[in-house]
C-alpha cells in the first residue's frame, strides 16, 4: 500500500508540473513555429560558412529561430556543416537552439521565475562567446577534417527527418507570408512536429522530476549540494550540474522540471543554470556525436561544451549575485501546491483551443505522413521533399 501511495504522489507531482507549464509550452511552440515558418535552412547554411563574429551572430540568431528539440538541433547542425557551414558555426547553432529559444524562456519564467529566464539567456550568449574563443584556440584543421569525413558517412542519429524538413515560406513580406494560407500551414506543421519531437523528453523529465520530488528527501539534496556551506555550494554547483544532466537522459525543455527539483533541493544558482545548459551532452546525444563525427571529435565536443557550460554557470552566479537578483526562495509552487483553479487553468484552456486549431490544420493539410518521416535519414528525405 505504501508503494502505491508513493507512486501516486510522484505521478500527482508530475501532473501538477505539467499543468503549470502546459500553456507556456503551447505558446512557446506556436511562437517558435511562426519564426521557423519564415527562416530557410538553405539560407542558413549559406550564411554560416565562416567563424567570424558575423557568421557566429547569424548562427546564434538561426538557433534562436529553430526548434528546441536537442536531437533535431544536433541533426540540423551536421546538415548545415556538410552544406558549407563552419564547424564552429554549427556548434554555436546547437547551443543557441537549445538555450536561447522562446519556449524555454517562457517555461522558466512560469515554473521558476524571471531571474532563471534572464540567467539562461545571459548564459546562452556567454556560451556562444566562450565556445568561439575555445574553438579558435584549440580546434585544428585536422580535427575539422576528421569531423567532416565521418559526417559524410551519413550514419543515422535521431530526428534527422524532422531536421531536414524545410517548411519555411518564401516570397513577400514577413506578415504577408505569415498570414497567407501557406504560412498558416507552415506554422501548424512546425508546431505539431516540434511537439512530436520533444514530447518524450518532456514526459520523461516530468516523471523523473516527480519521482525525485516525492521520493528523495531534502536532507539528501542538502548534503549532496553542500547547502549548509554556501561557498562550497557555489564552487561545486556549476561543476556538478552538467554531470547530473549527462546521466539524466533528458534534454530539450524537458529538463526544466528537473532543474526545479534540483533548485528546491539546494543546488546553487549557477549550478542549476549550468544543468539546464547541459542538455547537449547527455549520454544519448554523446552517442550521436560519436556516430556523426567519430570518437575523437565526440570527446572534443564533450570537453569543450562541459568547460563552456560550467564557466557560464560561474559567470552567471557572480554577475547575478553582484546585481542582487539571485532568488532566495526555493519554494516551487508546482511541486507543492498541485493543480488549482486559477489563471493557469484558464490559460491552459485558451491555449489548448489554439493547439486544437493548429493540429486540425496540420491534419487537414496532409501532415500525418510527415510524422512517419521524422526519423528518416536525411539523405532519404530528398525523394519525399514534395
């Protein structure tokens, strides 16, 4: 009976967090779909051929405009790398597409508060700068050649079909494209495809977060994160945060509920931010790097990304402490208060109606076959392009 009660408590906590972030997810994916509908993958690859500040700025902007799915971001990064983008631009694109996207910021505000959203975006920009500097100092032409040679083998990762689908609308002004029937269809396609690509990570993140919140006592987290010693906690947090992420198997926006549990448990501000950054070095994605670029380049990406994520966590901690805006309250309402009838419920109903409109449009315009091609290898997508 105790086991059933514990499982029920964990599931209730997961449901509560899902209900809290439902409307932000729908809003975020809708806005992301609008942006993606007017950004062409081909234009992206052409603009990222170097590693000058202008190229890296464009890589960052294209990343912001892309899907937040980490698997799709990794697949698209290899695609644009093979089409002519520099390796540095491809990796900057990855960092931006998983840390600077709209939906992530909205969910962080709702679930954890605006300082975490601000820290995520400031840290995301810092990571772009850090990785550009580290690559300039350490990335050799031989390593890039190895990466390209291995990438040309075309070994399959995940969500390659989704990454290869360029459903953007061209011709005319931004609003004319967006308000046209083709624009509406493109937004609905991106909306549904993005949901289909990340729902597993969201569900897994919620279930793990619910289990940790319900089953692991705060005393364990306090000891693990040295909560009673703030100095050690600040030193340990950005180093441990990414390591916890590596073994969580959760990426994309699905790691935000886990971050909320870690924050409640006592991890430092910089630690929780670096944990969120680290969705690009979880074990399944490291295996994809191995397939795409080989063991040596995979190790190089792991090491440089880890250093970048930890360094960004330290800088964010120092900067936000100096500004006096690090939250002191570790209470997370979605974990402790459960589902309530309030503005969140009203917004969920409103945005569920919006989601229904987009899903209906997706189905009526022949979108179902696209779902079956989400894991189709990129080189097989050309015959399905029509």
